C-alpha cells in the first residue's frame, strides 16, 4: 500500500521536476484555456473617427443603467465627452438600453445608426435589428418595424441621411426617417433569388456580403442579384434537436458545377423597374466580384472575374444609359486576388489600384480611362494592406515588412510615386502592427503585438508616430502569461537548398538539449493563410500547452502560403494544392531532423485544421517514413468536394487539370497509411462538408486501415458550438497525442 504522505511527497517532487521552484511558475491547464477563459484578452472600440478627424468615438460601460455610452475623445487633448448616453438608448416602455453590436454616424454626425440583437449568417453576425437615434430631437426609433425580428442586414444612411436602406429576407427596402414609411425596392427575393446580399460561396470566397450601394445623390441604389436555381443543393442533417432528423439545404457549387447567375442592376428610389447592366459573358460562368459608385457621378465601377479567376475586367457603367466601357484588364498566369484598395483622386480623374504586375503587390495610380498606370509604391516588397490614402497630404499609408515576412509595419509613400518608401513604425515595436487612421492621416489607433505581447492599443500622432495615450495594454493578461514560465516561440529559418522557409519552434519547460524530444508539426500550407507570424494569436496556448507536456512544437510556411514574399512565391502553388506543399513539408521535416540533435526522428507527428487537415493527410499518406502520427480536423479529403470558387482559383478548371486534382487529394493515397491517424469533423460543417470525412472513412475501411475518429454533432467548421465542445475537442486531441506520440525527453 502506498501511504498518503509518500504520495503527496512524490507529487511535489514531480511538480518541482516539471516546473522548477526557481521559476515560480503556474502550470498551464486546458480548463483555463477552453472553459474558464482565464486568458481572454481585452479589445478597444469599436472606434469611429469623427468626420473632422479631430477626435474619435468609442463605447464605454455605463455603470448607472447598464449598457454602453458612446463617448468622444479629442485626439490632441484627450478631453472626454459623452455624445450618446446609454439612457438615451432605452426604448419607450423598456427599462434597459439596447445592446450595441455596432454603430455608424451619418455624414453630418447628427444621426446615429445602431446594430443590435444580431444573428450569425454563415461566418459573421450580419443580421439583426437596427435603430436610429436623432441627436437633435433625442428620438430613438427602431427600423423595419413591420418586418420580422432580427432580419435586417447592412442598413446604411442615404448621403443626406434622410433615408436608410437595408435588406430583409432577400429583398431591399428603403425607409424614410421622417414618417418611417417603408418601401420595398425589390419584391422578387426568396427561394432562389437573392437581392442585396449573396450566396454562400460569394461570402466565403469573395468576401461579398453587403450587396447594395447608394448613389452619391441618393436617388438610386445599385445592387447585386443572384439566382441560385442551377446551383447544386447540399444537405446537412440535424439528428440531435428532434426525434426526427431535419435536412438543412444549402446551394453550394462544387468543383466543375454550376455557379449562381449574378447580375448588377440600378433602381430608382422614387419607384419603377430595375434596369440591368448587360455585362458580356455568361453570368453563371463569371464572377461580379466588386461594384461601387464613382464619387460625384452617376457611374459605377464593376469588376468581373472569369471563372478561372486569372482575368479581372474593370467596367465603367453609366446608370442612366446603362452603357458599359472596359477601362482595365488585369491578368495573371495563375490566379488573381480581388483587393479593396480603390480610392478616387484628382476630382475622380484617377483611381488607386493594387496589382502584382511587377512581381510584387503594389499600389498604382490609374487614369479614369485606364490608359495610364503609374506605380505609387515601388520596391521588392509587398504592400500587405492599405491603411489610409491622404490626397491632401500627398501620401498613402500602408502595411509592409520587406525585411521580415513574419512581422508587419506602417510605411508611407508619396502618391505621385516619387521618393522611397518611408517606415513610420518605430523599431521598438518589433512584431506586428495595425492601424485605424483618421481621414487626414494626422492620427492613428495603433495595435501592437508579437508572440509574447498581447495586443496593446495606443493613440499615436502621425507621421512622427509619437504615442499620445495608451488605450488598452492587456497588462493583466501579460502578467498571467508571464507567470506560466513558458518558453517563447523561437523564429528560425529552414534552408532546404532550393528555398529558405520561415518557421517557429516552441521548446518544453526545462528543456534539456542532451535529450531527444518528440516533434509535433502544426501545418496549414494553403494560399489562404500562414502559420508562422510574430503575433499574439491568443498566446498560441494550445501549442504552448503541448510544449509544456513535453513536445517540441514547430510550424513552417511552405511555398504558396499567404506571406508577403512576392508574386512568384504565392503563385508557385498554382495547379498543385496538396502536392507542392506536401513535398516542401517533407523536405523541411527531413532538414529539421538532421539539424537538431534533440529531436527524435521516431516520434514525429503532424496536425492541422481545414486546409491544414488536408495537408496532414497528404503528409501521412505520401511520406509515412517521416510522419508517425497525424491528426486532421475539418479537412478536405477529395478536392472535387470543395467549393468551386476556392478550389478552381488555385487549381484551375478540373477539365484542364484532372491529374492535379487527383494527386492533390489525400483520399487517393489512403492505402499508404502506416502510422497512427486521428480524424475529427463537425456534422454541420457548411464549409468543408461532413461528406469529405465520411468518404475518407469509407476509403480507409476499404483498405483495412485502423484509425481513430471523433464526430461532433451539429458543430460547424470551427467545432466550438454547444456546451463544452472546445474543451472536449482539445482533451481528445491531447489523449491521442500522448497515446500515440509519447511525450518527454529521453
């Protein structure tokens, strides 16, 4: 019999050995990450710069009546004033103020649009209720009162703030703000017709959600209409919320199948039939990816992508005559991304345009007729995103990182293209920086973070970047993180000869270089993202936890990932998703194992989610001699099963690249499984369907392969819905790794 005192002593010795008395650390536990929210971070905002650029508004708690006040701060002095008290947001007959999810000022700052009672539409909360507060009369009115609760989407003021337009149940409505009369602009929405918003694939892959625009004079609205009648219907099944199963249909165009037929029309607020632009090309075989009015005109700019998404035609459409003129054609041998960097300059004679035409992603100044295209930013670096274009000051402010692909800094360049790029962010802010800049480019709300620093929000003056005030520092979170005594991420390079890759490594607490540790790779590997970034990322606590348990965790960005390394890097993966990246990852793993003596080549694991799940399966099935255990979550097993817009953008059409689709799909190599495999999926995954999971299971059974599996009923792609899901998922993952890739140094 083991006596109680002996057992207690042994626990103390084990704890000391793991964490060390000198470090005075607190162990990281899964419950604190995924159940107790111990390491939740604070944000700031949402912030809205006032129209005069002299101050900004934000939300703050009202301790008296609850809810939020909207307060204004003068940028220079810091003077605080309550612009809208929560007491003003208490509807008649109610005792509590409405909860603010988002808000927007009218152009004259005299009216306030409030978004509340929100609902999720696929990825984001874009549906709910809207209210308007008239700051002159203090009158608070709910919009769309005769429409169903929480069905309004994308409400926005007319230019003169006399009306508001919004979408409800696939139709567009206009409501005047005097009498609050509601007029339908469209009436045919429903079933397969979508007005003023988009189908699933436009939202997911083209970031199209808000599907209508006010004309500059407020007399017309231009909008998208989609017809999904020829799009295949995929059915998810709800087996858990009733004694009978319920099918959930969704139009979802898979590779090589019909797309929605999409068109752009213009309707007069005064009434009358919609006029439609007759854009050349099959409307079900092209994408109308962007549309907006040109300021101070009756013309719209429309961007049309071909189905292969390697050609973007830019049209100018006259909303009176409905004539169309092509002004620019952007092409790439592989694929094109759509950017939202257009700003009209010089009395609408020029506009800004992002392009990779010189091998790097840069901003250009294009004449209205498209005949002259001149670079604004220049050099061997990518412009990651545009923060502010200041025509009066003569500069464009943007994020770039020429010297370190894992970091981000603010730069500026002259709009006339003269001179060199000027770095604005100081060297002391080493890591990733983002900014919300005032229209006059005199002020910015900076968010600074890195792998060991949670987001810090500050008000800075520009262009001298002098910190005026710290708005939120997340000190408490930083203290908790530091108390864990974890080893920070080490950013390293991996040179395989043909390319040098960025990687990170996390070592266990009390790491001993004389021992050999299991190596756990985290992978994504596809063009939509990157894993090796010097940002907070929630402290990357899952990987820190695994390192604490005795694993060395690494991640490497292979070729084709979304990093600012130039066009050739990103385009290299075209036509070979799942092929090139798997080869890169295998060569990288081999190089790493030969470089670090403290890694155990017999204990190598790999895991990933979504595209990373597909990459995990490809590595496990194609390189079983390297990877001994793998865990794949929410993965694509056969690329033909995924949506046409994403897969065809990076793989080309299946009629032209059938071989690539086959070789990039891990299901076709399932017979090669040798190691330990765990697969996990949510049955309500609208993005990567549960079908992909079941088809792989069938294939593994066919080849008599033994594996582990976990299904999560009615959970979507991120598998977090319903009680205790995230904690259960992570604990299941932990059990798999400890059973199949023994932890600790040997």
